[in-house]
């Protein structure tokens, strides 16, 4: 049994993506080549690694075992790469970061830009996930670091403060709530809402909170980006929205939206950095990014 690092990376991409096509794309490999590599791995092992199903692939028990050990091997290689990089300039590092919607859209760009400028040989791959998926990704080694809501179950992870991230209601000028200092979600649950796609991290969070009040928010429009949501609300289409305060402040002048604070405890969010314990076992470049974001 002889698997190289390309095989291991490819298999992890396929396992995470759920299809060979998507996994091959992530690995920057032709589909035919990716399929041949996976078949060769299965032949070498004498057992299937993937169950080919109508809508994709699913790892067998052997495939899950391989995925677990592949992550360990690749993490060790990243650690080696980073530590050797300290002795020369010929090696670069790669950090995989999962973060929730608000972190991705409002808070990550500036500190990440400063980090990349200071570390020109380190690459960062940031992916948007729900806060729950961020925590699970850090625990299982799908990513090196995560940024999630503190309200998430972060048991077993090292957690450091990142940034306050409260949510506000936004309304158009002249709306009945324009001028109100603060409201509770229960007071506005009957309004028509604009929001992000249903499977976005922020929308899933809001849906859970509404259900706790026995309500289901009524969305008349869903758009891909917070900026577009704010613009639509500001055009006085009879819609309101709940967005990160940082976005509402940034876009208030250009879109004309008015902010109304939410009194619900869950709206006073804090974003935190999370890493596996102990964080000093992370690759050098991942530790560097963690320290930079934690002190940013």
C-alpha cells in the first residue's frame, strides 16, 4: 500500500465535498485522473473507500479510517513545512480557516490583509460555515482555526476573544419602527423580511431564535449578500431585515436604512477564535495567524 500526499489530499477533498467531481475541482485535478487515483487506492487496499450513490459518494468504514489518518498526516506535513520555513525562505505555509457569515463579511478582511502583508509566504483558505460547523470542523481537523459565535458549543476547544458582533434590525426611512431605540424579536416577528439564502449561517441562526418564540419569520426576498439586503430594505419595499450591526453602520449612509437595536440576549453576539487544544501544537503558520487575529 503506497499512497502519496496527492492521493491523501484528493481523497479528503472528495470526502468533504461529497462528489468526485467537486473533490477533483478542489484538488485542481481532471475528473478522469481523480477517478483513476481513487480506484487505484481501492485496488491497493482491496476494499472500497467510497460508496457511489446517485447524488454523490459516501465514505465506507475504510474510507472514514483513511480520512482520519490522512488529516493527521497532512497536518503533520503542514507543521513540518512551517517549522522548516523558519530556517529559510524556500517553503510556504497554508492555513485553513472556517468562519461564520458575519466574520467573513464584516470582520475578517482587515486583520487578514495585515497578516498576509506581514507573512508573504503563507496562504489562507477561508470558508464560510455555520458556527456549529466551524466548531465541528476544528474538532475533527477539517480546518486549522475557526471563528464562531461564543453561543456555540465550543467544548474541548481553546477559545479566545475576537470581536463583538451584535445584530440589529434595519428598517427603511419612515417605517413605523424608525426612531425606536430598541425592540425585541417577538415585536417584529410578523413583519415581512429580506434576508440571505436559507442555508446561510446567519439565517439558520435567526430561524432557530424565532422558533424558540414559536414563530417563523416570513421572508419575501432572499439575496446573496448583506449589502444587497440593506439596499433592498432602504428602497422602501415594505421589508425589514436583521443584519450584523457592523454592516448596518457601514451601509447606513449609502442605503438609507435605519438601525433599531434588538433587546434579545442572543442578539448581543460575540465572535471568538477557536483552535484545537493545545494550540501550541498547531503548525507554526496557523499559530501565527491565531496570535495575529487574537491581538488584532
